[in-house]
C-alpha cells in the first residue's frame, strides 16, 4: 500500500470533513439542508454544477473510453457539453422561478395533485440511484487498483464516508465540497495535460498524426465505428446525452441553491466554460493513455478502461502524480455521490414524507431527520446494485442515467411550462412511460445480454439491438405525456397555466393575467 497515496487520500478526506463540520454549524433548517439556503453566487454555483457534472464518469470513464475506442469515446462527451445549452435556454430560469426544494415542487406548482408529486419524486429517486452506480463502480475500481482492496469493500467504504457529508452537512457542505473538488480536478487535469503536450512538443497536429499508428485500431482509431458500428446506436446515445442533463434531478436541484433566475443563468454559463475546458483536455489525455500506457495494460487493469487516467499519471509523473490524481478522483467520487444522495433524500423527505404523508405539516426537524434516514437507504440500495455492474464503463453507466432523465423528466418539464393543454394524467403518463420504457429497453439490450461470456450481465441474444435506448425511449416519454393529456382532456383541468407562464418567466406571482400559450 503506497504511503503517498494513503497520505493524500487522508488529506483530501480531512479537508472535506472540515468543510462538512463548518457547514453543519449552519445546517439548522430544511432550506439549508435541501438547497444551502439559496445563497450561492453565480460563480460558486457554476463551479458546484461543474463539480457535480465532472464526475468519475467524466474523469475516469471518458479518458478510459477514448483511450480504448478513440473517436467513438468522444460520443460520450460532446453531447453532455451541448446539453447545458438546453438547460440554459429551456430549463434553468423556469425551474428556479417555480421550484422550492425539488423538481416536484415545480410540477406541482401547476398541478396541485399529490399523485403528480409522488411520481415525480419516485422518478428522482430512480434516476439518482442509476447515476450513483457509475460513481460507486469507479470507486470500487480505483481502490482495487491503488490500495489492493476488494471491489466490494471499497464500494462500501466510499458509501460510508459520503454519508457523513450528507447526514451532517446537507447541501451546504455538499456544495462546497463540489466547488473544492472542481478546482482540484481542473488543476490536476491541467498538469497532466501540459505534461502530455510536452511529449508532443505542444504540437496538436502531431498528436493526431501519431495516434493513427499508436493503437491496434491504427487509422480506425480516429474514425467513427470502432465501438458504435451502428450509426443509430451513436445517434441514440448522443440524443440521450444532449437532452438528459435537463432532466437530471441532482443537476436541476443546483438551480434552487441561488437567490434568483438571473444568478441561475449566470451559473450555467460559468459551468459551460469550466466543463468545456475540462473536456478539451480529457480528449488528449485519452489519446495519451492509449499511446503511453498502452491498450493492453489499460484493459489488464480494468476491462472497461476506467483506470486509464491514474495509469497515465503514474507513467508521466511517477508515484507522486499517481497519488495526487488518485486522491482527486476519490474526492470527485465523494462529491458527486454526496450531491446525488442529497437530491434523492430531499425527494423522499420533502415530497413523500412531508407533502404526501404529513400533508405539508412535518416540522423542519422531522424533515431533516427523515432525509438522513433516506440517505442511508439510498446508499445501501445503490451499493447492492453496484456489485452487479462492475464490468461496465462508468461513462456509459452515467449515459444510461441521462437517458432515463431525458425520457421521463424532460417531457413533463417542458410540457408543464410551455403547453397550455397539458394536464395531470399527461404528466403521470409521460413520466411512467419514459421511466419504465427506458428501463425495459435497457434490460433487453446488449448491455445486459451478450452471446459471449463476460461481455454483459447475462449470456444470450439481446432482444433490443441498441446499447443506448434514447432514440426510442425519449420519443416514448413525449408521446406518453401527449396521449395521456389528449385522451383525458375532457375530464381534467390543465392547471393554472397562465400563472405558471408568468411566474416561470419573471418569478412573479401574478394572478389573473391572460397569455397566449402553446
């Protein structure tokens, strides 16, 4: 067990626990636990959003995917970056103006119905667990490589440490851990990027020239088709990535941690620049890992390529850089998992417990206590599920969570804000069709079934041919919401659309104003 690695791991944990301790002194209300009291500035929330999104799937999974399959690995990247334009243009402002603590608050602002809140909260919990799997798989692989700890034990350890952040510090602590982690990740990635480019005399064209012969794929490494031979699969994956962020509960909850919609928009702009800079460097780190570490050694360490980044750091900077990168990756996993858990716990405590079970009358102490219990439950369930998906690339696992979000949450968000006729049945139908449809298609896909032993969870022929189901499941979600509305239009009211239209655009509660809706 490397002393440098252990020392840096301990230092990272100590710093983040110190942040949690100070944050816990301010976490004395439901608002501070759920949304950090809505007091973050634009740059703070921008770095927190970036810290939330620059997860293990981005750092470990993307570099690994690019190192193994070249151009096709970039499919997992650019869609995610473009997705923030969707967030900026369509979602950030309405959500901040309509929401209080959760996505369900926004939907229920128009439809005063407990069943809508319940289904929205269930969606948030499901998507949060999907996204957590990617982080926990990365944690298991990282500890196995660095500290020679069994995958199962390391997943449990990360879950327990993360629980400390959530239970004691809530969203305030989680936000500052994410901000700190974003700076650390950008800094360490930049250091490796400079060292990589020095190997190529800072000639970007030379990188692409040498990569044509650096891997067993030869020229095919820089062309599409190494992984996604089916163009529909690549398009389906990209569609899920572009639209998915606008439906991710743990990302959307970040817009409720700022004082108003203007600051929410600013924070998205900050995050786009930060993530964009990070992703540019990630491309070249993936190329460098393939060339200097070697595809065979990357696969030997982890078949999905998840350990390419730490291995590259070790070759370039020895044990010290290896330890630094590993410690930062550890901080990355902790921060993102904490953000996901706090979102799921908030959905359970605020939406299920307070609004549905207690009819909105639970005290703040009761809500915080229930959120802490929910955090434990979500973590335990995610750990159990993570034990079964160890062999999957973490970037791809995260893309599945994005596809679920795009299929179930996004149609309802857009229809709620922009479609006058939309009603309660449409909202519930859209969410359930999108959620169940995506999970069913994934269960029938090549991710779960493969005729080759070890390539998927089970041996057998897949019924659904695409690895990513977005091209089918996302239209299903929109169609389900549309048909649910149309077939129940005579029986139900469409909610207070005029008020929602005004409030979502201005943040003002204006009664009795008539607007032309869609």
